[in-house]
């Protein structure tokens, strides 16, 4: 049944179904809202990744400072 995967006519049927279900006037607004949501998600994921990358050097500095005051080497 799913041997051929998605074919172009499958996408055509889905597009026609969406037009009938939502109406042609609401589809641009829906697409715009979906695009905005995807951009927000992407920027938040990038911000989280940047925060994690910034936290690692800070942790290394903290461990080095503690090691210099105690006289022991930091462990990984």
C-alpha cells in the first residue's frame, strides 16, 4: 500500500481537501501564521543552543578557578 510513498496526485488531493475544508480566503492567513510560528521556533531553538554553548566556557572557568584555589586539577 505504501510501497510508492507520496506521489504528486496525493499532494493534489490533500491541497483540494484543504481548500474545501478551510476555504480559499483563510489559507493565506493560515500559511502566514504557520510560517511565523516556524520562524519563532527556529529562533528559540538557536537561542537555546547559543545559551548552552556560552554556559560551557563559563563552567570551565568556574572549575579552573576552584582548582586554583584548592590546588587540585579539574576533572572532566
